[in-house]
C-alpha cells in the first residue's frame, strides 16, 4: 500500500501526529480557535487514527 513509493500508513501517521500537535496547542490555548473547530479536528483525528491502526494491523496479518 504505497503512494508514490511512500507507505499510506506512514502518511497517515504523519498527518495524525500533526493533528495531535494541533489539538494540544489549541487545547492549551497556545493557538486560539473556536471550540467547534477544535471539536471537528478531534473527530478527524479519531477517524484518521482508527484508519491508521486498521491499515497497520491489516498489513501485518494480510
């Protein structure tokens, strides 16, 4: 599962790490945004992490 020679799992991991850093910085009020944006990015983070985990497990046992 590659895109341009780079693993999809790696791409999702980097995106998830960026989302975690964004969530932390907004939760600690280092970056000021509305609560609705913080909530929506949290939902995106959840589904991205779930997809990342599912693909990682699938690649190990598939």
